[in-house]
C-alpha cells in the first residue's frame, strides 16, 4: 500500500535535505515523495532536484509564482498515486518508524484518518517538549482544540477520496482535517512521538496572533459558522492554546522544586 508524502517548499534550503532524508530512511519503503516548490528565491528547488535524481520515488514540481502552502499541497495531492496521503513540511522530520507504526495502527484498527504525537525541537534539533495526543477527535472537538499536527496526519484516499485543503494562506491544514471529519466521524490518535516539529526563530507572539486570526476566518468564512457558534469554539481554542503554552512551563518549574 503506497503512501504519498506531500511536501510544500518555500525557501527551505537550510532544512530541506534533513526532511527529505527522514522520508528516505523510513523503515516502510512503499512511498512516493511529492515536493512542490512554491517559487523559492533560494536554492531549495536545486536541492530538491538533486535529491530526486538520487531516488526515483521523489518527484519535484515547481510553481511559477508564490501561491502559498495550500496551493502547493493541493497540487501534490492531485498528483498523488498512493492509497494514503501523508504530510511533512520542509523544515520538519519524521522518525524512521513513523510510517511503519502509523500504518500498522490504521490497518489493524480499520482507521481512515489518523495522527500521532510528536516532539517540538529547536533550530538545531534539540527537543523542547513532547506533544501527547488524545485517543480520538471529532469535528466539534477539533474546532475547540485544533490539535492535529500536520506532520503526523495520514488519511486513506481509497476510503475517503482525495480531499483538498481550502485556499487560505494559513490554517489550511485545520481546514482539511475538518473536511475529513465531515466524512469520517473520528480521527484516531497514536500517542507515540513519531515526528519532530521545528520551532523556528521569529516573533512567537505575532505568529500566535496570525494563527488566531486565521482560525477565526476559517470558522466564519470556510466552515460558515454563525457568530455565536464561532465565538463559542474560538473561546475554547484560545483557552486550550493558553493551557498548552503554560502547563509545560509550569511542569518544568514544579520539577525544580
């Protein structure tokens, strides 16, 4: 059963090869990697083409103008030939047993949409914390928590069809998970860290503000939630975000006492 790995790329020359090699080194070998370069201005495209020349399972596509991650990912989904669609961004990595463990979990439990735990790492690869996940999540509970890591998600395109991301600049991955949860009652979580999400340097407060803004836009403009429903879910989203930020720090403080 082939897995199609979707990888959008934009100015990712620093980490791209690490990300690609984490796919090449998977213990599960029946995969294709679909890299879509979003009109990078660095040498990302050249790196992707070099890696593609070394492994026939890697395909490279390039956009003629910068169009955003949703457009890049959707092109890869369109080109995908595998039964399963998986996602990995060009600065993140998978642990080598990721596909083997997650596909076994899906097949043994007849699951069409799954996700897993993951590590947050810094720019040089040091682990900051490990993110645990719940056993399952529904459409309404995902609206409250937005807690599926894109780098861990896999869905069964044979069971659900090819499902695409909404064409918004941010939170398009959440938009896709919500689409899938209209087709499948639950997504199921494997509470094992199988990937590494790289926390990049920059304005954390600005990123959180933008994420919140696009989450609200997703609720209202894509999901078409009424103002009251959107406000209800957004309050839960905000509270959950605060808890995710504060509880790990509190745990570290308590551990020193």
